């Protein structure tokens, strides 16, 4: 009898402790669901397909990138020999600001004969006047990470493929201007349902444990009263 009573009390206390842990965990999870994180991500603001140029209105200090996809006939034909095994295709891209200043990028492609495709070989800046391209420069390779930079003047910007060597007839498959934009994300939204479930489960466990403890206390008092009456 005493062993069973001790065991029941222990289970009741365990329920209360587990319930408290579940409730605290649930509150922490549920309260974190609205936490936000600010990330900077490229946002497409203008795009053309099978055209030689693309334009977009930009503000001073905007951080932009230009995505260039090669035209359909670019992987075929003659390539400028780099060495006995590699030929290269040179594509010149101008980014012109509203004042008429232009930054020229030299985008170099290398063919992959097995798949009739092109891969980037290097990107260089041959003329800089209108964009700040410093952030894209790789000091180790002495090349640039992409086409783009920081806008110096607000207004309409034009991105144009001005020359391809050796020549090609087809325009780029697409030209896209992307702007770095701050985006607020809520990565912990999915924690809310789990937090609510844990909190409710904890409350139920604690209620069961406390109710059992109260019943045992009441029963003990009633037995004590009966025992006192018998003794009288």
C-alpha cells in the first residue's frame, strides 16, 4: 500500500515537472515565431529576351548586377585562339548612366564542345565611368566577379551588348538588371503550431498531476477523520 502510494505521488510530481517543461518550451517556441531577419537579395527590375539592350531607372547608391545569357549561335563558329587547345569569345557590355558616362565590361566565354555550350572564362573592366565596380574586383585573380557595381547618379541606365568578337549574329538570349534589395524574412513562423501544442500539452500534464495530488490529500484527510472517530 505504501509502495503504491509512493509510486502514485512520484508519477504525479513527474507529470507536474514535465508539464512545466513543456509549457516553458512551448512559450519559447511560440514567442520566437515572429522573429525577423533582414537579408539582402538580388531583385529583378528589368529584363529583355533576344534583344541587344535593357534599361531601368536606378537610384544613386543602388547596388546592381547584370545577368547575361549567351545567344543561340554563340557556342558555334570561330573562336579567338587563346592557346592550342582553347578558343575564346569576347563580349563587350556597356552600362551607360543618365549623363552619358559608360562603364565597359569585357565578358570572356570559353566553349564546351561536348555540350555545345559556353562557360565564363573571365570578366574585366576596360572602361570605368559611371559605376563604382570596386566591390566586384577580385584582387587575387585580377578579374571581376560579375557585371555591375554601385550606381553613382540617379536616372535611366542602359545596358547594351556593343560588340562580340569573333562576330555573332544572334543577340543575347536574355539581359537582366538586378538590384540588391533588403528583404525581411520570418524564418521561425513554423514554430508557432509546435509551440502551441507543447504549451497545451504541458498545461494538461500539469493539471493531471496537480489534480491527482489534491485528490490524494483529500483522501488522506478523510481517512484521518474516520480514524479519529473510531478512536473516540
